[in-house]
C-alpha cells in the first residue's frame, strides 16, 4: 500500500534532516531558518508499504505571507497527503506546540507529533513525558534525533498504525477557546453554513483564521459575507489562549533543563555580534574563506593540471592528426582546464557548508542588517547574497522566503553580480597569470563584486520600485558544531554540479569550439572561431582584448567556466601549442586583465541562472531585462577600470 | 507606564503589554510568542544599534526597531529615569546608546552603577543629584537612562 506523508514544522527544527534520514535523500540542510523553500519528495519502503514523504518549507504559523510559507500552508490545508507529521525542536517545544494546534485545527487528517533533536535535549537534561503528551493531545508522539537516527523506525511504525486505524478512533485534540472567542467562531460558522460554496471547507478553521485577520481567508469570505464584525483584539486573545495551553502542557510534561543550553551560544555571540568587532570579524571570515580557497587548493590543482598534461601528451601522438587535436586540444585541453579547479570549488563549498551549519548565517544577517536597511532591503536578502558566492541558482531560490515582492525582485536580479564559484576558474587563471599577489587580486574582485551588487540594488530600487524598507524578522538558532559527514555531503551536493557541467555543457562547448577553431582551414588564425571573435572585437577596442578572449566571452554565456575552457582550446590548437598562462601574460596587462575579470564577474548570468530567474519571477520579461542589464553594467564597469587604470599607471 | 520595546537597552527585562502591528505581521509576531503578559528580554543590539535580538521563552529573534517600536512593554528590572517619583534614590542600571549622549552623561559624572537622588520631577524636566552635584535633564534624555529604585 502507498501512504503519503507531509512533513511540516517550524523553520530549522530538522525537518529536512529527518526527511533525509527517513528516505536516504541528501536534500540541503543548514542551521538557519529558511533552507528549504520548495516541496521535496522521497520514498521509504517499510514493512511492505511504500511511504512517500513530502518535505515542506518551515513555517511559524499558518498565516502564510511569503512564497515558501504558502507552499507549506497549502500542502497542510489542501494537500492530498494521507497523514501530516508536525516536527518540533525539543528545545523550543513552545513554538512547536503552537503550530501543532494550528495544524490540528486546519486539517482533518491524522496528525503525528514528532519531537526532534532529542539528543540535544537529553544532553541538556530535559525530560519529556511522551505518554503524558500523547494522552493529553490524543495523537501519537514520537521522539527522534536526525543525528543518531533514533526514533526514525518508530515513526514509520506509527505512520502504519495511524493509517490502518479507522478514522473514528482518531479523535484528535481540538483546542477550546474562551467563551467570547467560541461565540465569535460559531457566529461566523453559521454565516458560512448559509453559503453553498463553503460546503467542502473546514468551517471552524476558516472562522478562526478570519478572526485572526488572515488576509487570504478574509478575501475568500468577504465576497459572500461582506459585513463581518471582528471584535477588536480577538486575535491576541486567540494567541493567548493557545499559548496558555502550551505552557500548561509544558509545565505538566516537560522538565526544565538542568543548565542553560544557550550559555555557549551566548558566549560565542558576545564575540561574533559584538558592537565594535562584529563587523570586522565578518569581513575577516569572508577574507579567510577566499584566502583558504586559493592557498590550500593550489598544490592540489597543480597535480590535477600535471595529470591532464600527461594525458594530453599521450593523446597528441594518436593518428589521424585531427583526432589527436580534438582529443588533446579540444577535450582534454578544454575540460581539463576546468577540472583543475575542482579542488578550489570543493574547498569553497566545504567552508560555506561550515558557515551554514554552525548557525553563523543568521548572525551575519543580523550584523549587517542596518546597511541593508539603507538599501531598502533586509538582512534576509543578505543571506541570499552569501549563498550566491556558491551558486546563483539556490541563491535566487532562497529569495522565496521574502514576504515583500519588491525586496524579492531587487534581490534576485542583483544576486548574479555576486561572484559564484563558477567564476572562480576565470579569476584564478587570470589573477595567477598576471598579478604578483593573486590572493589579493582575488579578494579585490570579490570585494568589487559586492560593491557592484550594492550599486545594482540602488539602481533597481530607483528604476522600478519605490517603497519603504521591508520588515526583518529572523530567528537566531543556537550554534551547533557541524558534523563532518554533513559537511562532506554538502560539499559533494554542491560541487558535483561542477563535475556534471564539466561532463556536459563544458565538454560540448569544448568540442564545438574545437571544430570552429579547426575548420575551415585547419589552422586557428583563419578559423570560424577567429572570425567570430574578430567580429565583435571592435566593441572591446578600448579594452584591447584579443579575438581569443572575445570568442571565449561569447561562449562563456552558457556557463562562466566555459570562458576558461574555450580560451584553453583556442590557445592549445595553435601551431606551436604555447603555454596557456604564458599566452595570457603576453596578451594582457594587469589593467585590462582586471577589466576582464570585472567583465566576466558582471556579464550575463549563466543559462541555469537565467532559467531560474524566469521560473521564479514567472516572466520572460525579467530574464531579458537581466541579460541586457548585466551586459550593460559589465561593459561600463570594465571600461571604467581600463580608463582609470591606465590613467593611474601613466 | 508603557514604553516602546526598541527603547529598552541591552539587558532589560520587560513584560509585553500591547502589540500594535498590522494584522499580518501581528499574526506572525504573536505566533513567535510575543503575547501580552509574557516576559521579554533584550539580548543584543547590532553593531549599528538596529536591529536587536530579543529573547522570549527559549526563542531568540531579531527585530528591527521599525517593528519593535510598535510593541509596547512594561519594564521589569529597571525603569527609565523619568518615571521615578521625587525623593527616591536609584541606581543607574543601563544607558541607551548614543556617543554624544554618553559623553554628556560622563561630564555629569553619570555612569552605570552610580546612585542618583531625584530632587524634582515635574513639567518634563528632572532635577537630580549625583555625587553632591545638581543637574537638570530633559525628558528625552531621562528616558534613555535606566534605573533601579533603591529607596
Ligand atoms: N543535534 C541535532 N541536530 C539536528 C537534528 N536535526 C537537525 N539538526 C540540525 O539542525 C539544523 C537544521 O536542520 P534542517 O534539517 O535544515 O532543518 P529544517 O527544519 O529542514 O529547516 P528549514 O528547511 O530551514 O525549515 C541543521 O544544522 C541540522 O544539522 C537532531 O536531531 N539533532
Ligand atoms: Mg528544510
């Protein structure tokens, strides 16, 4: 039999971690609220049944405001799953129970209450009377830990048990409010009963949501019931009643912790959000991240490079000659030039994973929020920007948590200016070839990319959106020591896209480039590739980019790494097969080299990012806008760099 | 006496009295536990003063002052100086941020831990005695000095 189970709960309580433990998936987890922004499905076979789990975005209440919360709420209220599992954090049961009551009101499906992170609760000496809670709530309660996988099997058993029980036995707990509220609820229920269209609705829930002032529900019912009186302050009374019950339950069934679990977190926060050193620490963390990416990876990259040189040497003696050239110049030269950067990219993701898992993300957002306020966005957007250092696609997706559509659009159109990991190969190649201190050039370009992003936010705000800054409400999770296994999964999950790209888009473009550079004449100088590059070269007259660079830039539109692989192929297919770095050194000087880095940083987001912009905004318009906008900015900025740079040197 | 949540300095404890936010935001804030009658603690101000981390139950959440200023509270562990009646002696517990403000207080010899005697408190001005010197402060300043009444 197939049983569908929805997993919901407050943000950051371990829903996805538990989902992964249940289904063996490897969905993204992180110690900050708002990691999951879309429905994710997974399966587990248990005692002859197929259990389908649906992991949902986190939500504090059912009064959904942002897209991710709406996804969660729709699944809870209207979804066609058979069972709803509400997950709560053992150390913040208060909020968990509050949501549980809302879910119990909203759905007629069987509900199971899961108390997760029980490992941490035990360490803190918290004792939870599971049976007591079960009896009071009249639903099954399971204690789990996604870390140790405790309780995971029990949860599966409970799902089967609940599913096989006849529905009459599933009398759930329904919260009774005080007299005044109950009367108001019944009054609305009676009104609803008069209207046919509400027949299939859960009237009590609609009534409660109406009293809570839920804008969507109000919109739904005011059409049929135009004059509704909502007593003042009843919203607060409803919440108070819920909390009253929550605290009674906690008093009866959950013991106080034997020590303050927040002691360590508070001590760490004292430093990381400090009045004076908080911001410098944040900058230092960023600096270290990129410094390490460059330094630790260097020897590893060298050995990868040596391996491909060796391989290309072997293939270059194959006959016929064109095949040798395709293999060694086109494929190995092109794809190999990218794989050299695998160590950098994996190390970068390892460190990003570390930041995510510790809980620093929320703090970073908190520390810089004031700057964001001046930009009329919030610390929330800032998290999207940090994610953008890894990859623009998840960064754009993460904007779903923003309640304000204006903030969301400004953020997602500016995210592409943040230097993603795919741009790293370009930077490292150029910086390594032309700057005495490549690490500083690298940090320079990252810093520049932050500035450009800021300017972009200002421009977009001016261009399209006038408005007031949106609110910024973010939970501070307790700090956690990252588990190495999770970090490795994180690193692999993100880094593997890079490998996949190497095998697909980069491979294909390397072959295409090779063909274009081999035909029609058999030598590069007169090839189609050269023709193409020379065609647009006049645009970069001031920049003084040679045609190899301009051709590479055209192909780099598909994915930024392709700039490097194309260039490598074009250089490799020259008669004398010169050294890549040497050629770069001869054709660029530090000034226009930096201009090239700036251009690559800003110009057209890759195909994947463009597709995400289109799907997240639901409109082709913004995608096209993004293309034109980024090219324009890239061109102007690189021009400025060249002109100013030359003036400074002269 | 109610004051706005964002006016409390770090380390303050207060009881929530009123939440005056727009409906949607209110529902969210209430769901996070900001319910009248509950205890709230000011944990940490950001480096540029805004936003602030508040603690409610076991939950820590950061709010901007644009939202926190719509939440009204009754201070518990200390009250702003302007609420002290004439004749009382109190101890300075906390001071709100503001470089100029702090410098000014330093010139008066006012700092955390100092004892103050309230000589007069009416018509929006407060006359106090610190270390035998007499000063007058306006209501605005007096609302940024948080004291504990000791006699
Ligand atoms: N010690 C411990 N940590 C856990 C447990 N479950 C989750 N975590 C950690 O809690 C953090 C949040 O986990 P997620 O699975 O991303 O939480 P989520 O509920 O899916 O979060 P959102 O998608 O943001 O709503 C991660 O850092 C996990 O490693 C647990 O049972 N024990
Ligand atoms: Mg999740």
